[in-house]
C-alpha cells in the first residue's frame, strides 16, 4: 500500500528572472505553503518533476513513484 503525496496544487506563477524561466507552483499541506520549481526537493523526500498550468508531477523519492496533483479550481 502506498501513501498519497500529501500536497494540494493551489496555483502557479510564471517565473522570468535572468536565465531562469518557467512556472513556480504553489503547493500546500495541512499546515504550510510551499513555492516550488522543477527539480526542487520538498521535505527531503518529494521532488518536483514537472509543472504545468493543469497539474504538478511529484516524485516520492522514498517509494520511487510519481503522482500528478491536479490544479484545484
């Protein structure tokens, strides 16, 4: 049995600063909010694999699996 990834995808913003561009995702769990970019690792366990305007794909590094989190409307 696996545990679902404990984040909700709340929104995003375009990132354009110097050489970097892309989307920043706004994720939350029950108590905190996170602004994350592709490649970032949250809580030492969850790597952000991709961000689009519809979903964020998060990789659980402990269980070696991915889950897509849909954007909450």
